[in-house]
C-alpha cells in the first residue's frame, strides 16, 4: 500500500526496520529515567539542532499532538490577548482553541487561495501572534518576506513593555528552506510529514523571550497546566528527560531517522521536492478534469498540492488508484468535496508519482 495522504506520510523501509529492532531489542521496556534514555534523547536533540541550525537560546520540547501543543502555547504564553492570521482549516483550529480557553482573540481572515496580509491592525496589547506557514488544507504558503515584516513589527512597532511573541506552525513546510529561526520565538512541528515517521511526536522550539513570558503568565494566572507548564517541562530538561512519561517508541525512531537525515543535505531534499512539484504541476495542467486550486504561483506551496476536481471524478480517481494500492486523500473541511490533495513529502518518490499519474491520465 502506498499513500499520498498529506499526513501521516508514507514510511520508508529503514523506518520499518527500526520498528522491528525496537521490538527485538526490547527498547519499549527502557526506563525514561535511565541513562540509556537520556543518551538517546540527547542524541536526538543534538541531531535536530544540527539539522535545523537551532541556537542554544532555544529549548526543544517534546509534545504529544498538535492540539496538545496548541493548548500548551496558549496556556503558557498568553494572559489575555492573541492574534491569528487565518487562511485555512488549521489556522482556524488554533484560533478556536484560544477562544475555548477564554482568551481575547483578534484575527485577520485571508483569502484561502493567497496570502494577502496587512500588519496595520495589530494592536499594542497583543501577546502572541500565530501564523501557519503552510496551510495543508489549501496549499497556500506564506510569502518569504512575511516573517521578516512581522519580526520587524514586533521589534520596532511596539513599546519596550509590549513585545508580542511570534509563533509559527511549520509542520507542512519545514523541509523547504527552513526560515531563519530567529525570526520567531516559537516554532511548532511534527514528525509524520517531513521525517516519514508515524504520528505521535510533536515539537515546540522555544526561545528565552518566550520562556521568560511563561514565568509572568504563571504568576498572573491560576489555570496554567501543572504537568505542561513550561516551568515543569524544564525541570529535567538538562538531563534530556521529560517531566512525564514520554513516547519512547517515537523518540527512538526519530533519533535513528535524524542520524540518517544529517547525511543528506537539505539542499538535496529541496531539489527533489521541486522536481516532483514541477512534475505534478505539468500533469495537472495537461489533464482536462483537473486544475490548480491556487492559481497564483507566488502563493503555492511546494510540499502539499491541492487539486480542483468535480466530486464524481474524485470518486473515480480514488477508486481506480485504490485498485492499485495507492491511497489518495480528499480535500479538507470546506474544500472536501471539490478538491483532493497530493503530499509532496520527502518520502514520496518521483517513480511512484509517475505510476499514480499513469493511472489518473487514463481517466478523461
């Protein structure tokens, strides 16, 4: 079975072998308070820092899911006011989480097919600004200069007492030229797209400015989570352990995968992604039943391709591919019945894409 689902990604054979080794060597019985676990976790941290060029003033925290991470962010870094750039299903989800936690929210609703923003209406009392770098639901990626504009605003456009934190979701775009990490205070991503792994492990990369803000929030509010307060998450940080029982399985798989990843240059991964993107784009352009959801090349993600198609034809394509053990996924939320999505993740190779379109191109 081969999946083009935009998360979780297709796993490769090396990861499947790691799963076998995990069971064979009884690593699941390893204590998360042991020196062995600390050594494995330290290796993971060091490899991730090397791969993403993460400086020492940023901490790397494990989390269990996107929704858990959203709550950790809102509870630890916001007393009352936050701002969202909303341009799809996932940016909307984070906004709703903040609303559920009784925060005052402001948001800028952008067109779903482009990134046309304004920074003029972000008021002084905003504590955290949230951005989804690449909307998996729509195929829109923010423009390259946006984070630079936002960083300049947060640094120069507010008084010294009001410097909002910038938090960025890079789950669906991290492998396509990772931005300068200093452009944001908090970065948020998972392992099941970029790194070809099963779901269950997410990361928050948090700088000192954000950690200092978490101390202020904890002093002022009584409902910051105990287990998931930044204060408690830091208690065993220096020995590469967690304050709660971690996902040893996912951490083991990731430690091995990162070691392999660091032998491949990020330039090579990007070149492969762009080659596959160009191929997909040409196939869609030449097919009478298909068209791009996002028309302007300036706004197109290179990592998740969203294709417009009539619902009846999506059914036909999905069914025909499934006969050949290829899974194609629907669009998301408002776009479910009018689009389908193709994951252009590192795990997806060009040969498999060609096999997929050989089948699709027979359906006219």
